C-alpha cells in the first residue's frame, strides 16, 4: 500500500488561484502549532521553530513552488516572497465577491 501524505489543507497552487484560502489556513495552523510568530517581523523564534514552520509551509506548497523557493530557509522570507507574488490577487478576486 502506498504511503500517502496527509495534508491539513490543500497545497498552494502555482497559479495562486487558492492563495487567499491557503494563506488563511496556513496562518491558523501555524498559530495552532505555536509557530505563528515565525512569519511575523522581528520575531524571536528559535531555529527549531523556524525549521518546523518551514517544514509545515513547504509541505503545503505545489511541487514547482518548492523547487522555485528551494534555497529559502527562513519562514518569514518565504512568507514575504509568496505574499509579494500572490497578494495582488486580493484586488482581482475580492471586488468580484
């Protein structure tokens, strides 16, 4: 039997079409795990907390995004890069809602 990885929520698609729900789910889960500060400015997260946050976040990224951001080891930097890349979608999707 294949070893299937269990996701807490759907991985961020490279197109960013699910970014709004993904970012909310990721923030909630990181907070629940006690890792919410790892994606905030001037945080005092330990190396272990940062590593756990990176493992969790990368686990919920599309494979192509994992490869693209392969060299990033800080969850805050990854979070900012994804925000810069996809945050503009709020302006596209929210007015239609």
